[in-house]
C-alpha cells in the first residue's frame, strides 16, 4: 500500500506531508490513520521541537473522502476527524500548518486545530457542508473558536469561498503571504519556536488549549455521531452522489 502521509525529521522540525494525489488529499481512513500515527510519533520524539503539517500537492486538503463515505458510511471517518483535531491540539509540540491551495471542509479543521497556520494569500477555503445537506459538525470544535460569531455564521451558512487574506482577517489562519514569501515566513516562525525551551512550549501550549481540549473531549463523540447521521441521511446521500457525478463529467 502506497504511503499517503510522510514524516521527515531534521534540525528539530518534524515535517508531516499529506501526499494523496488520487483524491486531492481527501480525508480517507488511510490518510487520517497515517496522519494520526505520525503526529503521535513526532510528539513522542525527543529530537522534535516543532511539527509542520503541509501538503505535497497544489491542494492542501479537499475534505472528506466522499467516495468512501458513500460506500462504507461516515461513522469511522467522522470520529477520525475528531481524533485528528485532538491529536494536534493535545500534541506536546507546537503544530504549524503550512497552507497553500484549496482547503475544504475537514481540511479546515486541521488548519484551525494547528497552533499557528501560515497560508498563501491565494489559498482558498469553503465550508461547503451545507450545500451537501450536511453540517460542519466535527470541525466546528476547532473552527468556531477561531472566528467571531458573525464570521462563523457567514462562512458556515453560506458555504462561500474565501481566500487566504480573508481567512487571516477572520482569524482562521494566523497570517497570509504571497506564495513566494510563504516559506521565508515559515522559516522565521520556526526559528523563533526553536529558541524556546521544550518545557516552556509544552506548558504554554497546555495553557492556550486547555478549554479547547476540554470541549473536544466533552462534545467530540456527539458531534461525530451527528456528522455520521447526516452523511447517512437520504438528503445528503442524494446531494453527494449528484456532486460526484458532476465531477465525473
């Protein structure tokens, strides 16, 4: 089986790279399983001070694997999305997302869960669940705390696309840069993080994420069950099949 998520460690930085070109980094069971394993490995590695999550493709993440969801159901996938967000939020190491290209649905949960998210100004985002008869249930755990109430209502209810500049203004990402400046700014943030003592990073991250982690633990299972039930509904099944058929044409 071809690996869909790669882990490389160098100079204190663990780089986790999403690399599933056949479905544009959709959150299949294989991809989320490998992502969880690499997050755990990097978190436990004493040589790692900081974790970067990025894509090898020109798409960061296309969201749920709809082909898998329509064939095997979404029960496991929804819980995996909760688990991925928790693994990022609870990881003892700071997690930095390097975001370029389109980000959809569950991918936005990864961006929101990261401690710092740096994006290109042309990256694009859309919470399209409402257009498929769904709700952004599991990722609401991390996305809503990043946004104002008004921004959350606008983005969750319309499903409209917005770019990296607006994502930074809304609080979804930390900063947005021209594409040719992204890695330079990423390197600067990593250099600053690497100056910190690991204990300081660990304990400070606990302080920052205490309430968010408690909320994930309190509501994650219920929201995963809600997400799975919506995916299984006739309205959502019809909308997803229509979407998949449009993509094939």
